[in-house]
């Protein structure tokens, strides 16, 4: 290899590692950020929405199927927020059996499933209203399992 | 004439494989459609994480943006169209240095662009989605259809457990796969287009890409067992339509492809082990006469483990290709009619906060000697008549933004086309093909 090309190559590599070190320092600076500081609260109006499937066991069972197929990847099969798809997400997926989740109204949970907030996906156009209520019903099961 | 067909056939397979420096990858259009960041589906693009695999299995249909929604009088949804077309672009620009200049060529080359791709991807209907890539390749100086996967997906339950199932229509066996251990999405995700590549690779490692069309059925049960069966037929981009006596590498009848995988988590450890493969009988030239048969049987393994904000992933595969080259042997293109080929690849990646990635891979190709199939030629041939090659690939990537990747890759050969020194009979050593590859990969 000619020396002039070697110099260009070394310059490239040096530049790359300067960028890399800037990246690492940026990561270090941000490592103490509080991912949970921005609490996710559904609007007050959502609390007033009544669950049309409340207490319907067969719909809850359908919700379980949906949950295991589409939600367990991030929230975990037991809803603990420990699914493999959520391990690198910030904020981490909610523990659905927690008091923080279970004290919310059905309407609030429905609103959150509907609208999402990154990294939680919105399922407004993926699931029908009825399917989202089935999911709400199943989320309530985690409280019983606790 | 038959010998010419054979040469044309093997040359075209070789060129196809050698000229696949590219791997397509996830597209910003999916981020726009889902309102989720790239990191929701990827460790570092194009490597998929668990959610990304689920998104793909569901047919790319998860949608968070407003749609034009129509329902009929029976409350059936008859239209759910995204208000904006999900168009994305990708550009790879690169620089390559080869340890020893290839005779008669320039060293230290820029590729600008190495590859420019336009993607159309996302939901078509609530159950049908697509990943369509059209690519401009600087070597061919032309646009062409690249990796394409159109899916129908739905979900139900089986034995009280969840079942995602669907259909895939695609043009490259393994492009529909959700793991990064199979050829279409395997490491390295980008590599130079101007360095010599080993003389042999198995057919499934790019030899059929964009030259076939296949329809398959797949299912994931209980997030545990994945199975797929597809059937492929020749659909050669740029070739005669329909294939005629001038066509090369035309599949006789149908070529089956299979995939079976088991995945599970043990705490924060993710494991996948599976098998994949295809059996292809094809005419080296034309549509009549003797055929060559390739049976590729692959096994693969994946492992993932997060460490706080960081993550380690490992992908490995082994492919055994059994060949029955009746046509090639009969036309004098091979010494034997059943030279087998093996391909082993493993790569370990460590990703820091999704911004910095370190990868170290090892690859090995071994096979039966055949001095006609692997003929001597300056820098690209084999003086020993064996396809054996091996080496390591080390790569560092920096992603200041999730949709931009700046990387350096070093490829070091321990063996090339059968030998570590004077492999081509013209004094070139395997290490002369070592290369440094610098890439700026932009997606928007």
C-alpha cells in the first residue's frame, strides 16, 4: 500500500474513533437520566368511559389470547413488564400487576392501549374497540394473580 | 454449448453472490407508521429484537397513524389505508482498501453510492403488509427490485395457546426469516463490493436472491415454536420472461424451503435453535436436459442477553450443501458429480446503548476438491481446486442517531480458495485480500 493511501486510511480510522469516543462520553453523561420521570397519565375524560365488557369471562379469555400473542413479548406472560422485547426499552414496560396500574380505571387503561406512548405502541388501528376492552379485562386478571 | 451454459450459470451465480455487498434493512417508514423509534424493533439496525420479530410476523401492519377507515353496513372494515405512503430511502457510501492491490485495478476505492435504495413498506390492509426494496447498484448502474416480502398475517389460538400465522410472498429464500442467523439478514450486514470474495458459497446464501418468487405459510405457536414451508419458482430479474432456451439457472418445477425453530427465554437469556434449508433442481442453461441438484440443510442458533442499557447477541449458522451436478459433470464443468460444500458462520455483537456496536465474526467455507469447478485464475481462482476459505470479520459501528450508521470493518483471511499462500498460482496470499471497509449508512 502506498504511504499516501495509508495516511488517508489512518486519518479515517482516527476520525472514526474520535467520533466513537464522543459517542461514549455522551452515553456516560446520559446514563443517569431518569426514564420514569415523565409519568404517563391518561386524560380525566378517559376515566369516565365505561367498560362494556366488564365481568364478561369469555371476553376476558379472548383478551388473554390477544395479550399472549401481541403484548407478552414486552410485558411478559405474567404481565410483570419483563418480556424479552421490553428489556432494552426506555421506559421499561409497565408491571401490569402493580398497584400503580391496577388503581387506574378501565377507561384509562383502554385509552393507553388505544393511544400508546413510545415505546408503547398505539393499537388504535390494529385492534378493534372490542379487542382493546378484552385486553383491559385480561389486564385486571393480573391483579388477581398477584 | 453445454459447457458454455455451465460457465454462464456458475459465473452468474458467482457474480450474484459476489455482488451482494448489500443487505436491506428496516426502514424509517415503519417507524413513521408505528410512531415508535428504530430501537423498538432493533438492537442496531438491521438486527431485529423480540418486538421487531413480532412486528414482522404480524405482517408489518402495526399502525399508530391515522388511516382512511371505511366500514360497511355489517360493520366489516373494508378499507384501512394509511393517509400517507410509507416511502423511505437508504444510502450506503463506502471506502475500501485491499491489503494488496488486485492486479490491473485501482485500490482505495470510494463507492458513492455503493447502494441507494427506495423502500415502500408497511400496512396495505389490517392483515396485509409489505416490505419492498428497489435498489440502485453502482456496479450495475441500474435500479432493480431488491428484497421483497409481502405478507398476510392473523392470529388465533391453538390448544389454548396463542398462534400467529400467515402467508409470505417473497423473492429470496430467508428474506422472510425473523432471525439474523440466516443468509438474507446475516452478518456482515454490509460489506465491500470491490474486494475478492471466496470462490464458492452455498446456493441459499444469495444464489437465488431476486431470481425466484415463492409463496409460503408460517406460524408461531405459543411464542415458542415457529414453522414455515415455502415453494419457489424461477422469476429472474432481467432474464427472459418466460424463461426460455436462453435462460440460465432455471428451477425445474418447484423448490421447497423449510424453516423450523424453537425459541424461549430463561430469565434474561434468549435462545433460538432451528433448522432451515432448500432443495433446488435446476437447469444450468435452457429448460431441457440434465439438471443440477442442490440440497442445502442449515442449522442455526441465536442468543441474546441484555446488560442494563447494553446488549450482547450471538448468531451462528452451519449450512451443508449436497450437490448432484449431473448436468455440469456431463458438460465437462466438474470433475465429480457430487462435490459437497459447507459454510459456517458465527458472530458476537456487543451494543452499547444502541449507539455503539462491536462485532467479531468468524466464517469458514470447506468442501470437496474439484479442479474444474474451482479452476485456477489470477486472484479469483484456486490453484489447488478446493473452495476452502476462512477468516475473521471485526467491525465497529457508531450510530449518533438511530437512523445513521458509521462503521469500520476489517476482514482478515486465514485461508482463501484453498490455501493461505499462493492460492491462485500467481503468488497471491490469502492475507493479500484482507480489507478495510469504511461505511456511512444513512436511512431517512
